[in-house]
C-alpha cells in the first residue's frame, strides 16, 4: 500500500514546514511547503463547545452557532489543503498522483509531540470534492518518529483468539457514566462467530494494581493480552511543582507523584481512597504495557488524547543547536513528558498502537465508534484502518441523541489513532467474509458459559438501563460472595439479576455455571440442592459419586466441596416467602428450615461460589447481616425514554416528541413493568398529543384508565400478577376492604385520614374502618408496602405505587361499587345522599379530607409553617375531595378542603390558581341576583364571600371589595350571626412537623 508521510516542523510561532514524501509503486515523490497557520483562542473554544456542549444545550441560537462552526471547520480543512498541496508545482504534482490512488494510500502525520496539537490535520479537506482525507484514505494515523523505546509487536498466531482485557472504571459509582454504556456494545453486539475470535476478560476490581497483576500473570502464562481497552475517564491536569491546594488534594491519588506541567491521566478506581480514584499517567501505563508485551491500547476515556500546544514553539533551529542527534532525541522525550498527552506518552514508552479521544466524547459516540472499531479489527483490518472505519461510520450516521431529540454532529474527528506501523490483529477473513457487530440497544448479552435453562429470558422489548444496579452488583461481588437485591413490585429485580448473570458469566466474572432457583414455591434446602444435582450430578457420577444415592446431609457436604473447587453463580429468586410474606403472614418454611438455608449460605461463603438473592424487602429479619444489600432504584428518565421507544418500536410506531410523553413517563415513577403496561396501552390507543396524554394520566390517577394486562402471563410481564403476588393470601377480607379505599388517594396516603374515615361517632363512617387505630392502620399499610403497593415514608405517610389507582379501583368496585354509584342531576344526588352517600366511602373520604384541610389551616394560622411541606403532598387529595364534595353537594366539605388549599397557595404564591378555584364554587353558594347566600348554604357562603373580598383587594378592585364586604356585613346581622369563620376541626392529629417532608415545598 502506498504511504504518504507528512512531517510537520515548526519554524517560528505560527510558521511551519511540511515535508511530504509519497512512497509506493515507482520512485518516491517529495515536496516541501512552508506556511503560516493558527487557530485562534476563539477557534479552539468554538471547536470544544461544538463537540462537547452543543448537543446538551441545543436551543436557539445554538444551532446557528453550530452551523457557523461547521463551516469554519470546513474552511480550516480547505486552508490546510491549499497550504500543503498547492504550495508549488512539486506539491501539486504529488497531489495529482495521490488523488488518483487516495482510496488505497496510508497517510501518516509525523510531528514532534510538543506540536501535535497545533494543527488539526484530521480536518485536511480537498476543496474541489469536499472530502476529508481522514475519511477517504484507508488509514490516517499519527506517528511518533523518535520513541524512547522501539515499539513491541509480535504477530498473533492466526489459530488463537485475540485476547482483550476490558477495564471499566467508574469511580463515581451510580453518579458516573452508565456502567455498560460503551464497552458492553462490544460484548453484546458480537455474533457467536465473531465472539470465537475474541478472548474477552473484564478486569475485576478495576484498579491499577490489579491491572499490573493480571497483565504480568498473563505474560507469565505465555498468553499475553493483545489489547487493553480502557472504558472510563481521562483528565488533563497541571500539578505544579510548587504544590498548592490542588497538589495537596491530588497527591494521594497520583500514582507517579508530582510532575511539572500538564499531563494526561486515566482515572482508575481505588477503594482505599475517599474519592475512589487513582490518577495514572502515560509513562506508568506505557511501561506496564510494554513490560507485559501488550501492543495496543484502546481508550474511550474522555480527553485521553488531549494536549495543549506548547507556550513557545520548538523551532528546527533550536533543535539543531542542541548539538547532537542524541541530545535532540532526548529533547523529544522530554517534550513527551512535559507537553504530551497520555496517548503520546504511551507511544513514547514503546506501545505499538493507541486509539484515543481528543475531546470529551458523548457516550453514544464512543459506543458507536467502539462497535465499528472492533468490527473492522475482526475483519482483519490493521488498527489504523479499523479506526478509519469507525470514523467513516460516525460521519455516515451523524445523528446523536443527547437531549431526547436526535441532532447531527460532525464528531468523527474526535477519535485519533497513533500507530507505529500497520498493526493487523486478526488475519483477513476468507472470501471477503463479514463479521459485523450489531449495535442494537436493549439487546441482552448471551453468555458463553453454562447458563441455567430456567433462567428467565430477557424482556420482549429488550433490557434497558439498570447500569447503576449492574455496576453495584459487579463491584459488590469483588468484596462479598452473597448479595441481596431488593425493591418493590415491578421494578425488574428478577430481570436485572438474570441480565447481570449473563454479563458476569460472559465477561469472566464467574468461570463456572450459573444456576437459577425460584422460591415462589416451597423449597427446603434438600429440594434447593436438587438444582445442584441437575448441573453437577452427571460429572459426579463419572468420578464414582452417585448423587442420587447420597443422603440429604451428604448432598449438602458434597455441594460445598464442589463449590470450593468450581466457581459458580447461584441466583435465589424471590426469597421473601421463606420467612412469610408480607411480614406476619404464615410461612411454609419452618423456623428450622429457614435456619438451615441461612447456615448453608454462611458455609458457602468459604467456597468459590457467589449467591445473588432477590426479594421485595431487605430480609433482615431472616438473614440478619449475612448478605450485602443493594436496592434497585427507579429508572432514570433517560432510560424510561429508551424503554418507551423500544415499546413503540414493537408496535411499528415511533416516539419522537419526548416532552409530550413526559407526564406519563414521570407518572410511572421509574417502574419498568408499570411503564411497559401503560405506555403500551397508550400507543395501542393511538395517543400522541400532549392533551391526550395528559388526559390519560388523569384517568390513571383516578383509576379509570383501562389497559390490557393478562395475569396469566406471569409476574415478569403482567402488572396485575406482580401486584397480586402475595396480596390475596396476605390480607383477610376486612383488610382487603380497607385497602380498597386507597382508591380515593391521589399518590399520597396519610394513615390518619383512614382513621377518621372509620370514626364511629361520624354517621358517614366506613364500617370496614370502624374503630381503626393509628397503630393498626400503620401495621396494615406497612404490610401493603412490603407487597409493593406502597412506599413507606415513615410517620404514617406513604406514597402510592403508580399503578395502584387502576389496581384498587377493581377491588373498590368489588366491595363498594353498588353503594358508591349514584346517578342523576345534582338535586337528585343531594336527595339521595341521606339514603346512600351518608354511609358511603366517598362521603367518608371527602369529610376526612375536609377535616384535614381545616386542621392544617388552623396550624398555619397558629404559626406552624412546617405544614406547607405536608400540604404540598396532600394537594392532589384535597382537590380530589373538593371535586367529589362539589359533585355530591356536600357543601361544608367543599369549603373545608379549600381551607388547606388556600394556605398552600397563599404561601407558595399561586394566587391565580386560588382565584380559579374560588370562581368555580361561587355558583354553588351565591345567589347571582343578590350576591347573598343560596338557601341552606349560608355558613359556607360567608366564607366564600370572604375569599372574594380578599381576591378583589389583591386585584386593587376597591369598589368590588367594598361592595362584597357590605353585602356580607349586611347579611350577617339579619341572620343573627356574628360572622362565619371556618368550621372547627373534628380531627385530633399529631404535630405536622413530624412528617419527613414537612417544609419541603418552596415558598
């Protein structure tokens, strides 16, 4: 293959000499160009902003600025081209030869390290065709002519797989970049055929000390790694020799100690430091790779190829003045250490090839590039050509989704490659065969090791997100062999455990089989060990150990003996029934059988086995401190968008306008099973507009939305089955009647409201709640929280599972449907209230919330501002109670509920909202002819008129305020009253300041 070698030299500040040499068929051609070039500080900042910030903040005028920068980048490429290839006749002749064969020519850019960042050669562009040379030439690489050590390269044996060590560093834990966002595309995307050409391991734990040990051990075993792939963060820092605050903070974290000037670093994890970080520089990393015979380093670490231009150029004259070639060479190495980024320093140490990123890179860019890079490598392309493939694909597919709306970005220039010579890692595939890596979001990794056939499959739409949980599991298994994953219903515990098992097995976390056992049915330890016999029984029979003939005690001992020699991962799924679920429910397992299971886990800690348990609760009562516990958090909004789009794709639909769907995605509270169910139904119903989706969410909150949900599908796919799990057997009929009343609550429950609904002194109380004490109510709702219907906040306060209104509406209709259904006009409703609604749960809820509104009003007027936080959480309940009271003509409850809302809206400045609420109820209390009260509603009329007076004053409508006040004053003496204030509260409550969120609503 012909090679164009462009050697850059610095003459003076912003003045350069480019020596061109085209080698290949026939005599070499040479040319020299002297030119002036400079990127201004604004140019550099524009480029950085475009590549790093634009897509995060794409609102106007950002698109126009981005278009200007894109044009500037094209102009820079054209300018460089003219300066080099149109400098003189020799340069034009060389380009004429090169242009005819550019598709088959390797381009090498050779610079001093100090000048490497001065000129963005990757932008070099033919003005006539508008084609960038870096996208047309099969390889466009950087080169370092004077490395401190000659690059090591031993061609792999074609019969052996290429050995890759994947280093995934996330020092920030759950706050970091998603765990598998980039590197997993390599793992998940490889076809079975392609995977046979890889021997892929993941470094655990991802510390520099473990990297050193692993690489040297591989070399000692005669099987050194060919590629170290670092997936993490890079930094470009200045640690001045004078020290200072930065040095004092970083000194414990720097592997190589203090160095003058700016340098590139990789951030390895280091659990021994508070920051969980260790900064490793290029010389240290390069030395390790060379010592361990590793020829290639792949970095999708941010800014791993970044280097600032030197403060003063090193001129050719100055280099010559050093007096000897040895001195000049030493100066080049010094400049590597002084000015070079990590990639330069690694190359200088003798590593044959480095792929790195010039700027902070978006995750989607890195993921796509990594997939295409390895696809090129497995096809037998040398490293430089594989990088070109990756650049070409980034250029051909420029759409990047960062803020939920795909936008084009020309970020193909971010990856750079340093290659001492063409480095083919794989032999070319015969007959032009293709081994593509399919970058499909949501695909589950298929493991090469033995996976239990009873392992649940990946969700129909694919596995999305949960990277924070997978990372936590991966790291926790570095420290503890027994983990417990817990979360409420529908959060995807089992699915996440199964995905983790596939990932862990495929990436070398466990070398043995993966077993899966579900505790949904009664399984004492001997029956649990039947699973072990299914996997290991045949092998034991072959060595003379008849598993089926062993006693239960001997099986237990044999299982522990095998696990002491064979690593395995054993998932114990849904262990909550072992000790009774929910708490207090009878368990099929006796206390002795529970203890036997726990003792087996305790003894297994001393073996090579790892256990992953899942449950809806933390199981502290049964297992104590035995396992390390990890909670599954709600899905972040970005992951909800990904899952929703996948659901839409299954229905051959698109979900583009994310903001239109935001209310629905937020309503799901990050519960994937809830999201799958209700988003799927919304798509089937053809909902698209903001108004349609808002109406759907309102229906969901009221429990009125109907969606397809087949419990026969099982808990993994049916929301109803997941919520029903443990419900029917855990609560008696009276308790189910009590829980059915949660249908009224709008996302938040205060146990005292239930207590008041059962007040035996109230004629409207609900018999199922009659005499319910606060302690009894908390015990009931705590058990409901264990099932997954609620989330306990403490102090008798609870949040409601997003699917609860739908689920309990069905239960509510079963117990209360007939007596709660009253039809007719308002007068008919009022007439029948004495017969039906006075005893109805609707009336009980409305009256209890009215008392609550009065109570918080009195507390606030008495100086207790902490009630605002509680009122913020109760707002939806108060508005719902007000609406029901208005519909049924329970006028006292209307104004009582509004007392709490008035306090909330006054304090938070929502006066417009309050004015609308008052205007809505004026016709219910005010005679339009006289502005006096409607018959029978005098007490509430006075309060409503008082609200109207206040609003008129706020609007500076003094005449209206005076008129209304006069009407009120004139009427009250005639009625024999001295003014109607708010009704006294009929509920005795503890101080609202005990609520965990009291005061949490901003004023």
